[in-house]
């Protein structure tokens, strides 16, 4: 799957991920009214609204992007109906040949991680039959529990040719509370980065490992250090746009080959129609506004990479 991700990035010239984080507040009224008219102001109505919203964004962007990242919390908040919308979104994106990164941030003791890995990336056995449940291509994973919490994910990835993005340095303001603590003179995020590189060694595609990392765009200096610590890890870089990250902050997340990083923007793309520069599209045409925001993001990153010294 890492090869598919890389070849799609090369084909689209877009090292970006559209984050499908459909909070109701971002969904235009015309979509919500239609869903509520059919299903009422219910969990089902909310799920229908997020599915219709996602579909329109995907339909307007799938040909110019390599990947999407649905964030499961935005679906889970609506219970089972929300999870059905998550699954529908995953399946639809795969039909459109997009790489799907399930932003599920799982990780537990080994036996529990194994169940998460099976549910999101693998196959589950029921009697004599096997089923795929959510079936994303990549999943985000939390490494706090250590190697035995990660290994079951790696085992499933090996079997299913899928991949991981392991949290190394997160984009949020408090990420330093634990992640920057010095352990034997080194910040914890560096130690985790070293571990990701080690876990990834036995999981190589042609040039990159399918065990990747998450490093926030909001910490560019740390990104530069981590790039060197994990030269073969693909880095998923959230924090662009709504959290303040810009193209110029991202250049050191990429390797000299122009690969190695994929930048996520969620609100900046899906709620583009609410931003001043895209107001001209109007809420009815939110899909077109999202497409314009994708094009601007790609140009911003491309320009920064061309200018890097
Ligand atoms: O794993 C992630 O994707 C993630 C890690 C991180 O350090 N920071 C971060 O923002 N994210 C996710 O990336 C998305 C960012 O959304 P926007 O700020 O709207 O672009 C959300 O889905 C977050 O859950």
C-alpha cells in the first residue's frame, strides 16, 4: 500500500491528504435540511448529512489527490449510525481509487491491539468464514504502550500489505507536556522516532517503509530532526491550514527525493467555502470551494519545495 500511496502522490503531484472530519457545524444547511427532512433531527439524520457532505467533497477532489483521512471521532459521536457513515465513506473513497488513512489512533495491550488491527486493517474470522470490517489502507496508531502494542498492527500490515502512521510528535499545543520530556538527555519524541525507524526496517516497500510516523506541521524544527532519524518512514504531517501550518514550514519534512511526507488538511479543505477567499463559491458549491482549496494547498507546498535551499 505504501507503493500505491507513493505512485498516487507522484501521479497527482500532490503530497497531500484531504481530512474528512465532517463536523455538523461545517456542513452547509441545504445538505442538513435534506437529511433531516428524510430522517429527522436524529443520529441517522446526522449520519446521512455527513455522508452526503463527504461524497460531494470526494466527487470534487478525487482526481487531484492521492489520499483521504477520515477521522473516526467525527463519525463515532453519532454512534452506530455515524460508524455506518464512516464505513460508507471508506468504501466510496476506495471505489474512487483513493488511499484511505483511517485516523483511529488506536493502541493497547497486545491482545487488544490485535483486535483493533484486525477490525481496521485485516480480516476477522467468524466460524469458517472471514470478513473485512472497516478495511482502511493505513491506520494511525498510538505508541504509548510500547512494542507489544504496536506489533499486532505490524503483523496485520505484513499480511495484508497495509500500513501505519505512528504518533511521534503531535501538532497540538500541549504535545510537549510528555513528548518533549528528556529521557537520558533526549526528547521522548526522538526516542519514539528511533523506535519507528527500527520497527519500519523489516517493513520496507521499494524505497519507503510501510511503518510511517505522524509529526505535526506546527513543529517544523522537530520535523527536520525527525526526518533524519527516520529516513525511510513516510511522515503524515497534520496541522496545515486551520492549525497554522504553511508550505514554508513543511520543506524539511520531505526528503531530497521530493518524497517522504504527506500533508493533511481537514477543516482548511472541507470547510473552505466558509473562508474569505472562497466565499465566492457560496455554500451550495462547497465541493468546488474544496477543490480550489486543494489546488491552492498543492501550489503552496510545491512553491515552498521549489524554493528550498
Ligand atoms: O493523527 C492525526 O491525523 C493528527 C495528529 C496530530 O498530531 N494532529 C492532528 O491534528 N491530527 C489530526 O489531523 C486533523 C487535523 O485537522 P485540521 O486542523 O482541521 O486540518 C484532525 O483529524 C486531527 O485529529
